[in-house]
């Protein structure tokens, strides 16, 4: 929970979500509908208030899960939004995802040695259904390689996932290797909507010459790239702002989305966003109680964050988070930056970036 009081009724950050029940999975059909009429009605009914009491008081895992759905939907409904857009969610081949979870479970390099219990370990379809139940209109499949020869295979998988998951923004990835420009071009031609680059896990320099043509292609095509380049939770050889700054110096029109707000080098990445109009930041795990213990966001930088309100995007890291989904929303509300900022961050900025239906016009 954030140390600052929220500007609206906040979602609980203390609950622990249970695996999606068949009932919640059913509420999430179809992809265009965030939840069934019954769940939508619960979000505004008197009964919902009773359901949405803290999870400690929940009578069963199923009730706790419905309560979280109600919390999340109340959050965006109170703001007058049609739902949420989450630019940082992870879907990847199951055997790859389970290896990622094993790293978290083992307190490995992805965790920086910190206990990191995965909250949402459901099967793929259940995870997608739960996002829809939350009212997430569009989400991503942030996947990434850690060695040569893996990116093309992941991209091939992502094509199929996007086809069977129409509310997922078709996501691709890359790695500094021979042929990278060819498969990046192929992904763009296949209609990919967003790329993911993970400098920390891939242990590569994003300014590597092998990626230069890729960045140029993506800048020209206007395809955003979500890049984990900050040094949290554990620094890597090429993390931090300098390698990314070299990329932007060569490709200033690249639509770079800095994951995790650049944690912990928040202010350095704010500098880059202020310098380059196409640089954005996603909120993934930032401001939450979990991250504030490790790498607190400097309160002196909040005015800068407010001023960049048109280039901050909601990201959560679902399903790989050690707390309920609702806590990320609570943490954003707790910054005290106002409802207009929350509306932009939680929906409008990403809706414009990705050209979603009913995306609002940019402010004059």
C-alpha cells in the first residue's frame, strides 16, 4: 500500500488471490465483454459492497476472487472508464513460463534474492479469463529470449496466441543475433502491435550493432517496444539508462516504453522521457508496497511524473506478481495525482498509442 492517501476508494493491497475458479472463468466470456452481466451488476449493487470486504473475511476462495473482480471493476468504473489497458502482462509458452516461475520460486537472479510468491498460477485460458473479468480491454504477451535462436521461436508462438486471443495486443521479441532484422521485419509485416526487450534477462547491450537495424525498423513502423532496462530487482551488466540513451540518440523516434518506470533509476529515465517525445514509462510494480520496500520512488519526482501524465501507461506484470492485481491500482491512486491522471494512465494513453476503438482524442 502506498504511504499517500488515495483520491478515491482504493482497492485492497493485502488480499491474496486464489486460482481462478470455473465461475470466474465463465464470467469472463466473451473476449469483448469484460465480465458477465451478473458480475457487472455486482460491481454496482449493494451486495457487491458486502462481497468486497477484505479477503480475510471472505468465506471461500471463490468469494475472495469475486471480491477482487468487484474491486478492480469499481476502480475503473468510478473513474468513468470503459475498462483498463494493461501493457505489461506475461503470456508465453507454458514450459517457458513455468521456468520463469521456477526462478522466482528459487529466489534466483530474476528476484534479486527476494521472496516472490506468484499470485496467479492458473492455466493460460484461466489467466486470460481473469483479466477479462477485471475489465482489461487489451493486454500484452510480454515474452523474451535469454539466448540466440529463441526469439524467432517465441515470435512464432505469439502469432498463434494473438490469433486465439483477440484482446491480446500481438507481441513479439528480439535478441542481438544474425538474422534479427529479418525476423523483426517479418513480425511487423504480420501485424505485431508491440515488442518486448529484456536487457536484464538477455544480458545484452541494447545498443549492440546487431540490433541497430531492428530499432530503425521499429521506429519507422511506429511499433512500441516495452524494454526492461532498469537495474531492478537486480542489476545486470547492461542495465541502467546509459545503454538505452545510446539507442535513443541514434533512433529518437523510437517508441520506447520503459518497463517498471526504470526502477530503481527512476529519475534518470524520467530525464529520457523529458528529452524524447516518444519515450514512455509503464507502471509495472512501481509504487506498490512490495517495490517501495526495495526501491522507493522519490517523492520529489512526483511533479515530473504528473507532468508526463500523457506518457505513463498502466503495466502490472500479471501473472508474475507477489500481491493481488488490485494493489497496483491502489498504489497508483495513492500517489494523489488526481482522477484525470489516473484515467490517462489506466486507459487513455495506451488506447491512443495502440489505436483501440473509442480511444479519446489527445488533449489540446
